């Protein structure tokens, strides 16, 4: 899953602060780990979105016009990931690519969007 925060100053440390209400957060090198109960998810900052083709399949209207912070998030724990995204959305505007053909506002993300159909 791709998380695009409309604030290029957001790094893993700021992301960790936004995630704090959701669970235990740690940063090990370039990887943020969020844990709550028995679930975990991981996030890494994307350094070159063009090389990674992040926006290749996005509708033009959703491609950010201003510099953004972009993270790749492990979405195997949909409920925890949605809690993370909603926590970030309280502080910053963000867009999510679900990897299942949907690009939505962070506040609109629901767990079923992160599950195969």
C-alpha cells in the first residue's frame, strides 16, 4: 500500500508521532514498526517515486501537485493499517493507493479496501 502525505517534511519520526495513539512504535534504521496487540505493520519512506512508478496507475486528479512524503506500508493487517492511516489523517492530508485498484483519501480508507476481492 502506498501512503502519500501532503507534507514533504513528514519523515519516519513524524510518522511515528502520528502513529503513537494507535500502538507501540519503533524505528529501526529505515523501517517504522507499529504494533498493537498481536498485529504489526511496517512502513518505509519511498526515496524515488518516479523510479518506483508510484503514480503510473493513479488517476491524474489524485497525483499530488506539490511535494509530498511517500511511504510504502505493509498492509497484511488491514485493521491496524486503517487505524494508522486514520491517525495520520487527523494531522495531515493524505492519499492512499490500496494496491487493489483504489486511490482514496486517508479518511475514507476502510479495512475491506486492503483485502483481495
